[in-house]
C-alpha cells in the first residue's frame, strides 16, 4: 500500500469516526440556556476529548484494515465479489 493511499484512507476513516463520536455524552442546554443561544446546543461539547477518541478509534480500525490488506486476507478481487462486481482484469 502506497504511503499516500494509506494517509488518504486514514483521513477518510477519521472523518467517519468523528461523526460517530460527536454525539457521545452530549447534554443539551435545555430551559436554562443563555439568551440568544439555541436550547439544543451542547453545554460542554468536550471537542478535544472527542478528537483524541476519534484518533484512537481510527488508529485501531485503520490498523486492522491495513493488516488485513497487506496480509492478503482482503484483496481488491474479494471486495469486488462481495459487492457483486465482476473481477478486476489484470
């Protein structure tokens, strides 16, 4: 796997995991929201903690994917057949 491909895949997985992690532990302001703010806005979003968790989870997921691909457990042909596509011509 080329370095740029690995970085691009890591970046894509990171963004997907970020959107999965963002709702963790969110508490809405509710009725006690300050004037001019949305009552559905989070009181403490804890974004730094969410970025750290996103990076940890992404590193594990990316590591498993890279291990499976470089070990030959998952190939482009197997991915194509799982999706119902014809085998790739070489």
